[in-house]
C-alpha cells in the first residue's frame, strides 16, 4: 500500500513537471516565433542604407579627416540600400537630406549638390558634389558630410538616418622648375618657383609651410596674384624674376651671380608657368655631385607634396598631347615653337559633358608625373577651371558642351616632373571640344542629317535581329552614309572609325577589333556564337560626328 502511494506521488510530480515544461516550451516557442516574425517583417518591409562607395580616391588629414579633392570634381558617392520592396523615395518627403554643418544649413541642387535615387537600380541613392561646391569648401574648414534620412514612401515611417564624416582638401601642388646652382664660394643655392597663382588662389589657400631639407618656413600669406611671404630665416629669398644669361646659364640676382654646376640644367624663369614668384635658398653647404635636396609644401591638414632635386640634375623633355584614338594634337612648347599634329583642328569629341585629352610624357621618361592646368578660352585668372597631376601617359577630363554643334575652346598647359631631374618647360595645347550626337540603339539626337547603314540595315533594325555573319578568317561589313530622307549614299566627305565591342569593351576575339574604313574587315574565327557583339561606328561629316551602334552575331 505504501509503495502504491509513493508511485502515485511520483506520477503526480512527473505529470506536473511535464505540464510545466510544456507550458514553458510553448512560451519560449511563442517568443521565438514572434522575434523571427518581427525580424523577417523588418527585413522584407523596410529599407535601410547599409554602406557607401566614393567614386574617387581619398586621403586622411593629420586629424584623421577623410577628404576628397576638388581636382577630382565632380565627385559622386553611391549609398547602397537594402530595399527588397524596391521603394521609390520622394525628395523632401521620404528622402530627406542636408549637410551636417552650420555653415550651410540646407542644400539645394542649385548649391551644387545633387541627390537622387538611381532610375536603373532603386537600391542606390547617388549624391554628387559639383566641382564648384567642392572648390568653395577646399582646405577642410567645413565638412561636406551629407545626412540622408529615408522613410516609408506612404506611411512615412522612419527607416533611419545614414552619414559618414567627409571633407574636401587637395594635396598641395608641387614646387616646380627647381635647380641647384653654386655661388662664388661653390656653395649650393636652390632656385625654384612657386606654383601658378591661379592654382594657389582657387584651390590651395590653406598652405602652411615650405620645408627645405627638413627646415620649415611658415607661409604668412597667399595674396593675389601669387605673392607669398615667409617667416623662418633670412637665407630664403622671395624675388622678382632674376636675370638669366642664356649663353652659360648663370643667374644674377641682387648683385650676385650664381653658376651652373657641371652638367646640370639651366634655371628658367619661365619654366612651368609664370607665377611671378621666384624663391632661392642658400644652403650654406659646399656643392657636391651626390647631394640632393627635398622641397615640400604642407597645408593646414598636414597634406604634403614633395620634390627632390639633385645637384647635377638634367632637364627632361616636355609634355605632348593625343586624343583617345592616339591622334596627335598640335601644341606649342616652352620656347614658342609649334609642333604640328594629325588631328584636324585639335577637335576632340565628348559625351555627357566630358571630353578626354591624353597627356603624353617625354619618350625617355614614361613614368614622369605630368602636372596640368585647364583654362576656358584664354589663360586668364577668371578662366581657370582646374589643375591636377597624372602619372605617366593618361587622359584628363576637358569640359564639353551637351548642346549639338556648339564647340568650346580650352587652353591646357602641362609640364613633366621627375624627382632628381629638373622639371620640363611648360607646353600649351589649345583644344576644341564638341559633343557626339548619338543615333541607333541608344539615344537619338539631331546632327548633320545623315544616317548610316551596315550591310544595308539601319541600327534600329539590328536591335532584335542582329547582323548575322558566318565565322571566318575574313569577315566584311559594308558601311554607307545617307542624307536624311535620301536613298543615294554620300560618297565624299565622310571619314570613318569603328570598333567591335563585347560587353562594352573592345573585343579581343576579333583581329583587328578597330579600323577607319567604310569596309569593316576582320578575322572572326575566334568569335563566340553565343554572345551578341556591338559594332560602334563613328561617321565624321561636315565637321560633326555621329555614333551608330549595330548588334552583330556569329554562326559556325
């Protein structure tokens, strides 16, 4: 009997414990299910900015400030969203933005900051800072941090805010035209020129120090036009242009004459632009072949530029110019001699407001740094647009009108720099830019009223039915230009260039992949039969260019 009571007690206890466990698990399960439901609801019915990507390279100041350069302007930043519902946000309602700076409390598109949601991909919000906006905030004195708040397009439920600290500051320009000469006691004296005043006034008003071989000289002012004063010693002299004897390279200043060191370059007051400000520094050291000197400019954020000159430096050659198709442009060298080019009228074509000019270093120094300035119409302070540097042969952006048949003229001045060599003289290239006008698979515009057919087909006819060609070692496509509304081809005055593209890039399967004839001929033996190519045709006629895009496919 006692055993039965014990059993009943144990049974009751276990039943109670099991009931508690079941109720407890049910509670845990309910809580877990609620949390999972809330998580998936947030992840699928809301949007949030998760990361960003800046279109240009950045630098950090001495205080850790992340900076972009106005020389890279305009600068765009992509903000990437988790946006599973593909919400479209309305500016001012569900897309709210502004600068995190009391200096500018609100920003409109008129201020040079454009904020938009990508039409192609609603998971991207794009912020674009214009060059003018960045130029005003050079030096890092004010942040350009953009605060972006997104909300539900209908209920306006707040999805959150995203921002990251950002400033604008460009690295200082290079001291240029530096050369090492000797005084009457054979002691080294460094001659150099300050950067162009347009560059200093427009971009680099925040210079703080000039440093020569580790010795700093405080910069007191950057007055217009390029007048600079220093503190820190009496052996650094700021002068008007000294007198140079062209027969032997001797420099005379303030009653003293400074001589070339054996085999080194001649100091040229006009080298690399006319800043009007020459510096020379008395090192107090006996000049020797092995000696070199480092000259730096430092701004308030700690950004630094440096050049190194050698006691027996030789001068390197000057910059020349090409378009992106490797046609040479006419230019004038530092001695006012004209170098002819092959590109008619130095005309380069652009799109979306930009054209591209290629700076070419001297042949024996392909790794030289090429410093450039760009002006509109004439080299005048008010026409200064931008300046910058490229390493080796590279293209730079030149503005281009977006209005058909509206050419614009620009002056480009550039010189070559390489440490332990003397900078080249400054060459000048006058460029005319003009917009392409598209026709065919892409956007359509008005031009000189011509259209082009490839193998008798218009570009629009190849959108759904590509030109179909049999793979062979010799494939030919015939191009013909016609006047608008006409049926007789234009036989004179049309020049051609073409590229066979795959995924927007020149195909490496066709040989050649480009040419300049109305008969497009290439080896298609290695071309794919599963991909669609594009034949990009540029027809030049009556001073204008039109682009035509034809889809092309291949069969065995």
